[in-house]
């Protein structure tokens, strides 16, 4: 079987690795438009902050026999009748099955002064974008970030960590409005202010002017902000141009069924460019789960494999900020005790400590957690994520989850020791790695965090579970010290 994968990002690279790991006679060709080998896009903010170097963000997936990776080669067209793709160098690559992993593109807002982009104005999406931002930041003192969503805040925190005076401009009244409520957004702005990042909220930008001396951002309230650098982080849009030109069914993304097949049964789509059951993903965990399903189908391992979306947890990966948001909390709070159309009575619980920058909000329906926001230091975050992910009943004493402390007999954290964690507990959300898998790999000879990560892929996504993996490794070493010295 000839499998062609268009896109060598986190989704395309994972699919190539999944196929390579399975038996069978397949020729896999990966065509990536970017010049680089696949890299972890989630860690670009750490690269921007100077905490990682470029080799640290490269994915460890290695192409082997039967897998041909070609970078810097854009696909220009799909010929569905001939089952071929054409590339920019004029070559044609035949396929028995084609997988689109074209990702998404950064949105450039329709503002005067941004077409074309001036030298001092940079998008934040790719490794090349990150390089341009770092080049522009050398010698700079002030930076503006247009967009107060997840990526914009990560970019702002990264530049502030390099000593720049940073202001985030956001048209909505609070930050990360898709994940947070107004109270959490306001407290997040306060946390950022303490880290050297100012915010200008509820004010749209109206124009940009840039020259050799700097960049000016004009605002709807009449103000003009001046800086040495402007970073655009105004959202992304699925890259569906190839699919649309080939006549595939496209809405916001490429429409796919439960097996990730497009309207052409010989073509699949995964990751940011795919639209499944009316929803786009935009996160790495669903993309990697989709890659696994497609690999199982194409390898014949499970021809009837289905993609089933799991609850999504959003984490802000920025130094000095602890934020987790999940479920249906970004919308307006319904009156306590009301019964929405899709469920029973709702419990709304909130706790706020502005002085410490701590906020917690839980939404519970039928005894189960349907949404949560946790900002600041809260030891219960692991428990909350597990309850949300698995749909388990919440404890009778809700205060333990809000405040991160135990009341009565209710534990506030998953366990005082990994020994008390069930094997089915999810440690790595991105790769769906459970504690039992880590223990099994330890028993098979993996003795360090790096070895456990290599064996299970835990901590290779957003990196948020690395401390948990390290804690399990330390517990196992203490429980079986003889194994460490063998």
C-alpha cells in the first residue's frame, strides 16, 4: 500500500511513526512544506522565552525503512482520478490512500498597514515565525502582542522573560474568552501584570504603521501604542485549500467521519485541518488520537476503528502562570439549580482570592464535573482533571476541589503517593498514557524520565505532566531500589 501524508507537523509526523511501528508492506511518503524536521509547536513559547533551544523542540520520531520524509516540498494539487499529488518541484506521487495533515494557518487581521506584513510585524505560529520574532527582539525594548488568546499570552510571557516591556491588546473585555469567564480573565490579567505584561482590553485595533524606527498600533479609542515589535496572534484557520480545490467536502475544515475519512474514501484528514462531528480540534491530543485511528485502519489492525473525542483540557504553558480550563465554563453562569436542555440541575461553585491570584470555578451536573477553571496554585488540579476526563462522581465535600485542601475524609489531591493512584489514572493527557503503562515500562527496564517518555511518549506533548512522570519514576525507584542498581 502506498500512503502519502501531506503535512509534516505534529499530526503528520505522529501518523508516520504509528504506521512505521505496525507490521505490513507499506510505502509511506511524508511531504512537508516547512524546511525543518517535525517539531513540537506547543513548546515554541519556551523557545521564545529562551528556556529551550531549537534542538529541544524537535520531535524524536525517526523515519525508518518504508518511510520517506521530504521537507521543504509543498503539495500544489491533488488529482483524485489518477490518485496522485503534485508537488512544487513538478513531481507526482501516487497513492492508494492519502492523508491530509495540513494543519492551520495564522489569521492576519484585515487592518490597514498589514498587507504586506512590515518587517517589524510578525505572526506567531511556526518555527520560522519564532525565529523572526527572536531576530526582531534583539535590541528591542518594547513589544506589542495583538491577541489575548492562548498563543498570544504565551508569546507575551516569552518576550517578557527576555526583558522586553510587553503590552497585550485584545478586542474582548477579558483574556482567553473562549476558555475563561470574565472573573478568571480579569485575575489572569492581574497575574500577567505582576510578571511584566500589561493588557489593553475591550479595544479593537484600527491600523498599523511601521518603519525603520518602530511600529505603531492605532486603537479604536483614539490611542496609539508604540513599540519596536508587533506580534500578531489573532487566531488560526484550518488549511483546507488543497482539499477544496480537489472537490472534497469542506466546511470550516475538511469534513470527516468517525474513521477520519473525507468525502473521498481514499482520502483522510487529521489534526487542525479536519472537522469531525461539526467540531475542529486545534489541540495536539485529539490530533494524535486521530493519527492512531487512521494507522489502525490502514494497517488492518482494526479496520473498524472509530475516533471518539475525549474531553479537552486547556493549559496555559507560561512561566509563573498555573492555569487549567476545561468544559463549559466560558459561557455565562446559569442561575443555580436551573436545568439546561442537555442535563439536570447545575451546581456552580467559585472561589476567588485576588490578592494571591487564585481562582477556582467548578460546574457540576448530576454529580459529575462538566467544567472547571483553576488559576493559581491549587493542589487539587490533578484531581479535577481526572474527574473531568473520566466522568467520575465528584466528592461530597466540594470545598476540597475548590481550595485544594482536605475537609473531613475527602482527599484534595489524587494521592499522597503514586502508590495510591489507580493504574487507570491518566498521567499524560496529550498521549493518553496511564500510570499502569509507566509502571509496566519501568518493570521492562525504563529507569529514567527520559526512558519512560521514550517508551510511552508521556511528557512529549505540552510537557505539563513531566513532574508527574518524574514523581512516578522516583516512587518506583524508592519502591524497588535493587532494580535501579542492577
